[in-house]
């Protein structure tokens, strides 16, 4: 497995982890959920963006 694919898989795993933490936080509810849900959402979106970038780099490296 090349390094770009490895980074993409790691980014996807971290996005799934942030999504899981967000769902667990929402299940508890309350004031803590309101604070934590935004943090988990931004982390998830960031990890997904990074993983998508690595997937795109991997696809472009296959062309060249």
C-alpha cells in the first residue's frame, strides 16, 4: 500500500471515530452535548476533507 492510500485510510478512520464520538455525545444530551457537538462536527468535516484530499492525490498519482 502506498503512503497516500495509507493516509487516506487513516483519515477515513479518524472521521469515523469523530462521527462515533458525536453520536455518543448527542445520545447523552444536555448542555455538554451542545458544547461538544460543534467540536466533533468540525473535527469530522476536517478529517473527511483531509481524507478526500489524499484520495484525490492518490487518483492523480495513478494518472501521472
